């Protein structure tokens, strides 16, 4: 019985002529062969009587490499007998799979029920834990408060806006600028108007835009905030969005049908401000969405008499910056984009 072959690759210059080879115990000579110059490889079949021989070689003298690659001996898995056994095993295995599939379906159903029960239990436990923590905190704080302080707390079950707000500092505005959406919703649920203004005429939407709080801006608009409310100076939320360079906010306000040509108390539209701030991207967005580039602002000739003379168009403002690349670029934009384009 011949053993299977493994292979190794050796550098040609290191391949020595081999005339004999021995069994692993070096006691029994098996066979002697001579190297043949015309042969490109040497095969070493080993007899069954070498129990201690662990490796055999197949040397190919045409391949030159400094690395040796070994293959494990054949375990007989590819024989004809195994194929016959495999056919029987496959049939049995298929029957077992059919039998097991029914159990797997039942196991999956039970697992889903278990997961649903576990999820419900976890939610219930979490709610109970939160309630216990709140109750513990309430008791702890009540012990820390004095009698008068406890009385104030008992009198204000809901937020007392008359005592926590001033003409300048409105809680809704503070929460908007701080990004505290849950606290904003709490005030709104207690009846606070979403377009409440402070002493400067600013709404919470104005404040959120000034602070570039995009999540708050989007939340307020979804809640019904008016995008066209103007402050004491006549500036709308869009004026402030352009001023702070918030491109995404400008796009969002346009989506909510903001007035693109709303002018402040001095006749300045958002497009005037975009050109003044030399923000080409926002100016282009305004123009392609219908902003009026022929609109003139109103410049008081005399602040004492408030005599109004002709103001400047956005193009006039662009040219007033002088001869530089940005002036030419803005002028080109204003010249090429049609006025009052309908989309």
C-alpha cells in the first residue's frame, strides 16, 4: 500500500542528487534510485512498513523557490466508499432537516413571544424605576427646602411665566437658543403662544436662527411658527438667516413659503443683505426662487425730517464695493439671473 504524496519546493541550486532514501527509523533500506538528468522531478513512494515516517517529498527541479509548501496526507475522504456513505448520510440528513424545521419554526415563534414579553417587562421596569427615582428626588428636595420655599413649589404646579420671564428674557427664547426642545414643548403644551415676542419683537424662531440651531428651527416650523413675523426693526427670520449665512435655514424657510421680498424699516430685503455680506451662494438661492433684484432700499436723506430719496438696488450695493473679483462675480450673477423668476 502506497502512502499519499506531499510536496516541497526547493531552490534548484540546492537540489542534491539523491540515490537512496531510508525509512524513518534509519534501519531499513527500502529502495535506491538514481537521479536522471532528463527527469524534472523525483518521486518517493514509501512502503507501508515505515510506521515512523511522517513526511514524504515530491521534488520538482524545474521550480525555484526559497519557500517550502507542505500538504497534509490524504485522509481517504475522496474514496468511492465515502461517496456511497455520503449518499446515505445525505438522505438521512434531509429527513432530519425536515423533522428539525418544524421544531425550528416553533422555537422561532416561542423566541418572538419571549422577546416581546421581555421588552414589555423591560419597559415596565424602566418606567417603574424612573417613577421611583423621581419620587425619591422629590422627597429629598422637600427635606432640603425651607417652609417658604416649599410653599412656592406647591403653588406652581405648572410654569409660572409671570415670575420666570421678563420683557427681555423669555423662557421660550432661552430654550430655543439653548436647544432645549423638550422644555419648549412643555411651555407650548401649557398654552404659551409659539410666536410670542420679546421687547425687541423677536420670536423664538428669530432667536433660534440667530443661534444657528437648525434642529430647533425645523421643530418650531413644524409646530406652526410664523416665518414672516418681523421684529421691531422690520427684520424677518429670513433677514437673520441671510445675515448669519445659514444656507440650509434659508432653504428651509423658502420651503415654508417665507416672503422673499419682505423689506425691513429701511427697505432692505434679504437679497440686499446677501449682496452686502457678499454671500454669492445665498444670493443665488434667493434669485432663482423669485427674489426681486430691482427692489430699492429706502435711505433717509435726513434722519430728522425723514425725507426719503431713491435707494440702491442689490446691484448698486455690489458695485459700491469697488473693483475686485467678488464685486464682478456678484454683478454677473445679478445680471444673468432673470428678475422675478417663477419656479
